């Protein structure tokens, strides 16, 4: 059986979508209309079997998803076969596959990964795990770093040139074992490439049916507006949690104004909000680095003051009969009805615990009090090391 045959035989929605695209193309319809047709035909939730979590859905741009997603950001560890997250938690590939499959069985519908995670390894694991489950999820992946397409070696920092984006997507489709990416996200704005050129490449991929929607991660606000004017954005994916509330100033209002969904990365503050970090915690630097060892807000001089936020989380978790992780995720869900966190974990028990956040409700008075408590804590230390920080809030250059 050819690759194309294999895809369509397992993917009746995909076949229907491609037929729609072919019809629309032959009628000379605009790319955004093609995109709209594609998203209708491939709406991942419609027609899915009802499950325990049915009814717990929220709008995320053009999608309807379970309120808590799953982040799949893993890389090879120094021990052969080990798969590690950024914070020194590890498992192996079969366990990672099992975690994703269990999450989808439990009703998770938003799965996030990226070319750069591994590189390639996380997409390969997600592709393996989603065999037979692909139509149940909204699959997000990202491009944007300068990674050799064959070896996975980093060549430079960023690369969002249109021809490179198209090559990356071809490789991603192979690794993810799918015929389409539901949301293709630019993994940080490239200061060398006008956003209009990036969106031009996305439009071509949408017209070909390889990408259904797109998003930006940590963009400058004007870049959001410029991209959205070219082709409506589905999501913005930024860091947002009780530990980092930066998006509240400008990015969330723009998303609200333009109807763009918001996905929060590091929604548990890189594990800090779960109560697993102490004032005297120190983070591994070798042989496998815990990313927090490089992050100023986790430095020995910052941690003791920052523990005041953990105290707030624990107090409110007790008050709401929840765990700290659930409380931190429920706080995000309560901020806007179009926000979806993607907590990362290496443990099925933690994943299942995190899904419980969707059931927690705050009265308006509780939310007011909780927000007041959160705002009262001033976090010490920057959220990212300087070399990573410079990739955030970047405005793309104007069209040449
Ligand atoms: N767009 C971007 O630039 C960007 C950047 C970073 C991340 N992301 C995405 O965002 C996702 C999540 O971010 P993240 O992994 O950095 O941070 P996170 O979700 O805030 O925290 C993950 C940490 O929390 C722990 N954890 C999770 N659930 C727990 C629970 N119920 N109880 C106790 N500990 C728990 C995990 O350890 P255990 O394994 O022990 O559970 C892990 O150490 C990533 O997977 C990735 O998809 C995107």
C-alpha cells in the first residue's frame, strides 16, 4: 500500500478534507476560505465518541478542546534510551508513548510539541503515540530554530525563511506520521524575516492541506497584528502562570480583541507551583542539565523570596480541596475562557491529576481574593536566562 493509501484508509476525515480542498482550489477560492473548509472538515472534536470528560470543552481560536492539554517536550538523556524533560525528570520512549495515549484516552485533545524538542525526538514519540488516535486531537507543532533537517544539529539560532519552513513541515509530517498539522507555530519571531513572508509560506501550506491553522510563540504585539491581517491566527503560545503574568499587559488584550486563542507554556512555573521546589533547592548541571539551573528566578538568592507564591498556592489549594498543581492550572482557566494550559509531565499520575483542574470553579469573590494574593507577591529574578529572553517580544522586520 502506498503512503497516501495508508493515510486515507486510516483517515476518512483527511480524505474528505482533501476532496474539499481540491474542489475549493478548482473553484479558485482564496486561501483563507480553503483554510476554513479544511478546519470544518477536520474539526477534531466533532463526531468523536463521548467520554467521561464530555461537556468539559472550551474554545481555543477555531477549536474546541479539553481545558487542559499536554506538553511533549523531551530530549535524549546521557544514559542510552533515556528520555528527559527540561527539569531532570526522565522515563523511556515506551513510557512516553503510553503517557500520551493515556492522556488522549482520558479526554485530552490538545497535544503540543516542536521540531526543536529533541530535536526531532518528541515529534517522533508523538507520532508513534497518536497512531489510531490522530483524529481525536488538535496537534500543535513548531518550527523556527536553525536545525539541520537531516542530523538535527543546531546550525545557528533561528531560521524562518519560507523555503526552510516548507522543508521543516515535510519532515514534521513524516515524524508525526500524519498528513496535516492542526496548528503550526512559529517558535519565536525571526528578526531577519518579515512576518508577511512567514505567513506567505503558511498560506501555501494551508492551500496544500498540510497545515490547517497557525500560531506564534512569544511574538511582539505589532507582529501579532501584522500576521493576523495576512491570515487569521489561531493561537498565541506564551509563558503564562501565577509565576509569570507578563501576557496580561498587552498580549491577552490583543488576543481578546482579535479572537485568538491563548496557549500557556510552563503553566506550572516549570514545576515551581506544584510545591516541589524548596527555598534551598539546587538544580543539576551535569551530566544532564536541569534548565532551572540557568534561570534567575530559581537562583539561590531569589528562591527564598519567591516561596511566598508557593505559600499562596498551597493555601488556596487546601481551601478548594485541590492539589497545588490543580489550583495553579485552575487559576489560568479562570482568567479567560479561551486560555488552555499545556502542562508537561513524565508521569501518568501527574497528568491525570492535572486534568482535574478543569473541574475547579471559583466564585467571583474567590477569584478576586486569589488574584489579589497572587499580585501581592513580587517575584525575584528574571523568568529566563538572557540568551533565551532575547527571543521573546521580538517584532519582525518590515517587508523589504
Ligand atoms: N513555546 C515555547 O517556547 C515553549 C517553551 C517551553 C515549554 N513549552 C511547552 O509547554 C509545555 C509545558 O511547559 P514546561 O514543561 O516547561 O513547564 P510546566 O508544565 O510548568 O512544568 C513541568 C514540570 O512540572 C512537573 N509536574 C507536572 N505536573 C505535576 C504534578 N501534578 N505534580 C507535581 N509536579 C508536576 C513536571 O515533573 P514530572 O515529570 O515529575 O511530572 C515538570 O518538572 C512543554 O511541554 C512544551 O510543550 C513551550
